[in-house]
């Protein structure tokens, strides 16, 4: 039944059936959670060899005792490995990569805080100082729908967030460039360039090139905040690759305006991984100096564990292929459910990602909150409606993020049965109320 072609009688019949099914789901008293993109237990088990890989070996190849203080910016072997994931050449990794603790989110928080309060580079003007000098509010562009944690970081610092549209190949660069040229108080843009959260899109080569060039037209101290969280998280070998923004920025002379983030949180242990940054040598030096006020150094033994376990990019690829075998069937289950029950009904549209951790679903305008509430009644938790937009404000109230990685496959299938019924129920109710 296509929602826009159904008669009132057909809608009333459908409503009765959908409400009955909804009551059945409620009576089953299930408790399923599709809120966050967490690795499953089976995925975490892939990295159990990390626990015993060092034995009594606590020195790196240079002979440094990693049990002690020091090496604030990360051990050389870790810089080389994680820099390679972000496209930084081995020869540059020593000065242009920072390897920290278990969270790239922490590094993003530090980066914003340093930029806002202190200036990222030594002796640089801070964003706050620019505010006081110009009377303008610091602003950051936010491709939307996007990652709620990015928006929370900006909100905490009082940074104004400007939503920009996504095209399927990344941000609308005509819109981005026009905004940046017109307003020097725009100090950055958030990007999740490969398998974006939540849309799953991969930025194409033109988009990456234009983002790398923003430093040529933006105001002072502008940053492309390049959260490459899913750099190696494809579901198959056929997934599209991402252009190397480091290479492009280096050629353009804009490395100071590109700040890349990555982590092993969805490669090894989500709570005990490695976060890392790549940027210009000046940015990394400034970040390290600021970071040194709060830390003597991150867990270098964990860095060594990861180097010994993952070895190199070939080792990372082989490890991630095992991840894909576990989660690809779950994404296939989401796609099959939506194709079987929502396709050709006019009740929604969705992404078909080739990697990452999320599926983005768009209801008809005005229904996301209703669908999320109905799903909660039936025991399925979803990311709050609006969370994928700055300040929780989805102007169309239609975007819902689905995260199928953590539950078992059977639970994903069960949760999707509830979800599609809720989408249909909310849509039919809306149509009847017109």
C-alpha cells in the first residue's frame, strides 16, 4: 500500500492491523537497543590477543622503557602506524602525528578547547580573543544529519553551529564556501568523511579537494575537523575509498587548516584503544605543548600493544575483514527489512552504507519523534529524534539513526520488525489526521 494512494477505508483497516501488531510487540516485553554504534562482544573478542601480547617486553624498538614517564606525543612506531591510516607519510609522522590515550573524542575536546581558549599553535590568537576583538561569536559549520558528540562539544563552549546540507558525496561545498567567504568568524567545519555518521556517505574527490582548499579562503585559525572514525571500516572490499586530504592540503600549503582525528575504538577494544591526530607540524607541536600541561604522557604500553598486534596497514586490513564478517549480516538484515516492508510505500527513505556503523532513515516530515516514541513503547531504544542535528533540532523532524552493530543478528531482525511497524503506524495515523 502506498500511503499517498490509499483510500480512507484502506487506511482504517491498516491502522487496526498495525495497532494490534504494536500491542503484540509491547506484550512480548522485549528490551532491544539500537542507540549507539558499539562493537559487539564477538568483535571485541577478535582483539583478545592484545591482553598478553607484550609479556615482559616493555621497551620499544629504540630501547625506551615504556613503563616510565615521557614520550608525550606518542611512541614512534605508533605514530608511523596510525599516521599511515590517516594518509601521512612515514617521513612526516614523527612531527605531524600525535598519539594519545583511548579516545579520539577526548582529542577533539582538547583541540576545540585549546583553539577557543589558548590558540592551537603557540602564540596563536585564540578564537575567544577574536570574539572579544570583533564582537562576533565563534561559529562552526555542521554537515547535518551528523554526529551528536561533535555538536555537544560545540554547545559546551558556546560555539554557534551552522547546519549545512549533505549531498550524498559530502557537504554542499557551494554552500560551505559561500558561508566561509562571507564570515571570518566561522572557524571550522566538522567532517566524518568516510561512511559518515549517520548517512554512510563517502566524500568524493572533488569534495575532499575543496575542503582541503578552505584554508585559502577562510578567516584566521580555521580548521577542517576531519573525524575519520571509519577510515578502515568497510563492509566489503568493493566499498569506495576516500581521497587523501593530507596529501591535498600538503600540496596546497593548507596543512595548518586540516586537523585529522582517528582511533582504534572500533578496531580493537572500544574502551581501551588508541586515539590519534594528524596535522601540520606546527599544530601538532602546539597541541602537544598544551596537552603537556595536563599529562606526563598517555599509556605507552597500550600503544606498543597495538603496534605489536596490528603491525601495519596490511594487518589492520586483515583484522577489519574479520569485523566485516560479523557486522555485514546485521546491516543486510536492516536493509532486507526496510526493502520488504517500507520500499514503494512512500513511508520513508534510507541509506545503504558500504561501511561504518549506521543506517540513516528519513520518515515523512514530522514523524521521527513519534516513531522513536512508539518503538520505545514496544521495547526498542533508538537514538533520540533530533540528535543528529545541532542543538537537537531536526527542522523536518524526520531523521532517525539506526545502529545495528551491537545486538545479535536475531535481535537486529526483531528490532527491525518493531521499527517498520512503528514507521507504518505513525505514517498511517498522520495520513488519517490530514
